[in-house]
C-alpha cells in the first residue's frame, strides 16, 4: 500500500466490515468482524479506535486521508453523533467523530449506512445529475435513502427518510424504535422470520421464497413490502428507484410480483407508467466502498 487512502467502515447489527480504499477507488485489506466486539463494550468508540489502530499497524505505507463509517442508525444533522441504533445499542447517543478525529488527526465522517449503500450505487453506475434517486434496502429492517439534486436528503434534525417507521393503523406490534405500529414490524426481514416460525416452521428461511412464493401469506408479505416504497414514489416521482437488501436478494424472491404490486399502489397514469426500478449490485463490500466514496467527495469539497 503506497497510495493515500480512506478507511471505510460499514457497521451492521451482526457484522462490521472494514477496508482501505485508495484514490483510484481500489479496495485493500477488506475484513469482516463480529459486531459483538464493539457492542459488548462500555466504551464502544474506544474499542473501535483500538481496532483501527491495530488494523493500520499491519499495513505499511500510504497516508490515511479520512475515516468514514456507516451505522444502522439515525445520525445527528452535523454528522457527529449516533442517535438511536436498535441493533447496536452501545452506540446510542454517542459522539463518534470527536474521539476518532482526536486519535487519528484526519476528518471523520459518519452517516446512516443506507446513504452509503446508495452512494455506492450512484458511483458504480456513473450517475451524473441523476435527479431524484430513491434507495430502498430491505434487510432486518426497512432502510431508505433519498438522493435529490446531488444531495442526500437529511432533514431538519438529520434523520430524514426513516421510511420503515410510517405508522400503520390497527397494527399493535412494538417496533425496534419503541413506537407501536411502524410498518417495519409487518414489512421487513424480521417479519419474514416471524412468518416462517408461524406458518412454515419446517422450512429453512433461505428456502422460503423457493418453496412458498405462491402461498397467500407470502404474497401478502411481498405486497406489504411495496407499501412504503410505493408511498415514497407517489410523493417524489423519482427518476430512479434502486431496490436492495438481504430479503430482496434471497433466492426465489418474486421480483415480478413485487414490481406488479408497486405498480398497483402508485398513481396512474404517472408515476406508475414510467417507473424506473433497478436492483442493487450484489456486493457485500458496497457499504465500505460507499463510505469511502462519500469521504472522497467530502474531501474534494462537495456538499453532499
Ligand atoms: Zn419504528
């Protein structure tokens, strides 16, 4: 490694991924670790700092330009504090940026992870002035990012695009965010696990769409997944909708039916008749690449 580089980190509820991306966009020293080594700590930021120091020690040469981290969380508007992260509670209400900047003397960027996933798609697809791009990433939860006129939509408090937390009438399940009746409780990977346990206990979760995709319970579940994204399409009339996440990428997921449901729930004649739906590129390094791309943009002075 003799080039200048950014360390990109993608922290999930189960694993975190980390790598060095140089100015040409090439990735080096990609690693996947268990998030439990951060989450069990009283001081998760110190654990993270210690981890990065050891990681860097093993790599000779080059100069660190920035560190960029995606969290499965809401993040403050100034992008310094992780607010609420149900799957990684140790980081709740934690200023991550100040201690990292102090230790490494480089700019540190944090963001919600799905913004970095969408950043990855935008760079890899060479999208220039793409207008309004919506990213929907359905995994354990229902992740969402909106890129509008070359900026991520972040809102008054920095927490825009929490699409999974649309309230739904007559739903009484408690969401990971603490509210009752968020659509994520009936439209997410977490819900799919519940459906498996309830209706198909003999089926391995990875086979659920292969074996049961025509079952009314599964068809109804797939339809539920389209309610949030169709809602957002009706609001924004986007140029491009990118769909990804673990649930969508499962073998046998009925994409045709999924798209038909989106069509059904969107306004006619438009946007329904001119939908541009695309699926995310399958790459488990996307969050690391995306976080680094974001950092390089910020280092260049782009206000994204
Ligand atoms: Zn919620």
